[in-house]
């Protein structure tokens, strides 16, 4: 059962989560092109698509975390915290440092 959960977590991460990251990048590029036209109707739809994709990425990451075996399994606490920190902040644009 743990192997199947790990496989599903990898599949969600490799397909859904990476797809949302790519979508956010594309939306960001489109937003950059329209940045000069902040009143453009397309701008509001790009902003809405960005919010939806970020929410979906968060949900995909939550699903991966729920499926994975305990982060502590086979690790000391410090290593588990560092691994969790990297996973939770991946792609979020947050600069987190571990000491």
C-alpha cells in the first residue's frame, strides 16, 4: 500500500503539479506582455487564471503530501524538517533558509 501511495504521489507531482507550474509560467509571460495595458479586459482573465492555477498547484501539492509516507520515516528530525521545507516552498517564490 505504501508503494502504491508513493507511486501516486510521484505521478501527481510529475504531471499535475508540473503542469500547473508551466501554466503559471505561461500566464506570467502573457501578463508581462499586457502589463502596459493594465485596463485591458484580457488582464483580468489572466489574473483570474493565475489565481486558479496557484490554488490548483497548492491542492496538488497537498494531495502529494497526503499520499506520501511520513516525512520522518527513516530520517532524523532535522533532515525531515529540511525535506518538508523544500517540498512546501517549491515553486512558491519564497526564500527559506535552513540552519
